[in-house]
C-alpha cells in the first residue's frame, strides 16, 4: 500500500480508538499491540497512519562510540528513514536507563524527517521546540529543553514504546490517544468493520437521547446489538 491507497486514506479519517474498537470486533479483545500510559501529543488534532521505521536511542549518558561510529549509525538511519514504503512513521525507543533526559525531536529534526517523507514520530523519549514543529506530529513520553547525550544506537530492529511492540514495516495508526499496530491480516477488513461499528454506536447514542430512555430500553438495545 502507498500514501494514496484507499485503505490508508480511509483509516486516516478515523480516530485511533475507533480503529481499535473495529479491530476488536474482528479478532476479539486484546491488551497487546497498543500503547499504554500517558503521552505528550504535540498537536491535539494529530492523526498518523503509516509504516513503521524503527530505531533505538539513548539520552542519559555519554556514548562510548567514536565520532566516526556515531556518524555511521546516524547516516544509515537517515538513509533508512528516506526509503521504504510510504507513508512512514518513525517509532524510536529511548532505551536508556532514564528515558527523556534529552531530545532528538525538535524543530530541526521535525523539518528533516518531513523532508525525508515521514508523516510523524512515536517515541517514549522526549520532545522539545513545541512551538516550532510546524505541525509535524510527534507522540512522545515527555517534554524537555535540552538534547542531553542523545545518540541513535540501533536501527531497523523490533522496538517497544509505551508497551507497544513494533517491527519494521508494521502499519501504525496513531493520534492524541496513543498508537496501535494494525495487523496485516485485518487491514482489508477494517473499513467495513469501522462502518458497521459506527452504525451500531449511532443507534446506541440516538436511543440514549430519545424520549423515554431508561434501563430497560438500554437492555433491549444491548441485547439487539450482541
């Protein structure tokens, strides 16, 4: 799929809780494949759908690498970010002992990653320059003002952010509520599942607002929808 794929375009129309609820209708309940905990959304209106480009970094201690080794990882990372299926979302795990002691993610890297074709970032690390991101969406673990000892340590591997395990190439849906992995085997069925879910939810909401609504009316609606 690409950025213009109709399924990607459809998924972008809906918030992440709606997509998660529709996925639950298809496969049953799960506590895996989604973020858990409090995050910082740099734009409350953010909505990202894209394929994961993964990396690890640390920010809380000086790197033992030489400058040449640091540059080798950094340049390989940039090349990876600029390639692969579009749209792309960077999922970066701050794997230091104390995540968020410094931030890679600010005005400069927002511009760089947008230029490299990314549609957003998800990290358990920190973000800064909140007023200068030019609308580039970042879902982060905290806000800080310094860059600490930030260094990318690994690229293209499975990472874990906010309890969500992400492999390179996973389809990600994210907004201010958090992020989720969309399993490949359910992607094609999701648009119809979302449409059916919204009809069911609208019936419940309209019923709750109708004159004469009470517990018995709710029970009848509930039994009719299950």
